[in-house]
C-alpha cells in the first residue's frame, strides 16, 4: 500500500472543464519553480504532476480531453515551456477507508494486484 502525502502552499486552483468539473488544476509557486497538479475523475482517477519554471503556463484543451478517441487525450495537456519533470499516476482501484482513526480499509472486494 502506498500513502502519498504532499504538503505545499497552494498558489491557485481552478476547475478546467465546465460544465463537467472533472478536472482541477492546483499549482504551488516557489521562488524558482512551480509544481502543477492536474487531478481528473474522467475515467480512472488520475493525477498529472509537473515541475516547471515560474513563467510556464498550463494549456488544457477540454474538447480534446473529453473526445472519445483515446489518442486525442494525449494532446490535451501542454505547457508554454518544457517542464523539468512530469509524473502521472492512474489509480486502478480506490478503496474506501472504514475506520479513519486507525486507517483500516475494507478490502473484502479488493482484487489481487499484479
């Protein structure tokens, strides 16, 4: 089990695709760089994390992102400057926590991870 915890001060956030509201962009700007988090609930839950310079701007094309052709999704996210690093996480399964005090998850319906 992997627990991902990130602590940062949010510089800005906004929903990118009205009326769907299934994509949100959160950024945290430092003195030398900006970390961009793009969360999506369109399909499997996923997050794209990119580190860019402070001048770089996110370009997001909602019509390409929501196009049923999967090849179009790969062209829906870009930045005005080349990112220094990019990472994408796609969650194939989400388990609800049952006990928030002890972080116990009910995995009776969980499938085996391969």
